[in-house]
C-alpha cells in the first residue's frame, strides 16, 4: 500500500526509488513525491551503496568465470 504523497518517503521507499532509478522505471507519483518531500542525501547515499554492490557483483562474476576458464 502506497503512502500518501504528502508525506516524506521512508527509507524503504527511498530504496525502491533508487532501484527503480537503476532500471529507469518509476511511477510519476513516486517521482513527484521523491522530488518534493525526499531528502537528497538519502538518495545519494543509497545510490552509492547500490553502485558499490553492483560493482562487487560484477567483479565476483568475472573472477568466477576466469577461475572456471583456468585463467
């Protein structure tokens, strides 16, 4: 159930918005809520954490494939 768009987004709402941003999809109502009631530092922090996790996963996959290939 979505919260009223007049309230500040919760940490979970911010995380969902950041994940949607990574995929390039977002409801316009959530987009408007994020820009009117959200705190930029929350989005920046979770965005950086998301990028670090993504890079760690890519590095892990590459290392796994290279070890399986015997390189």
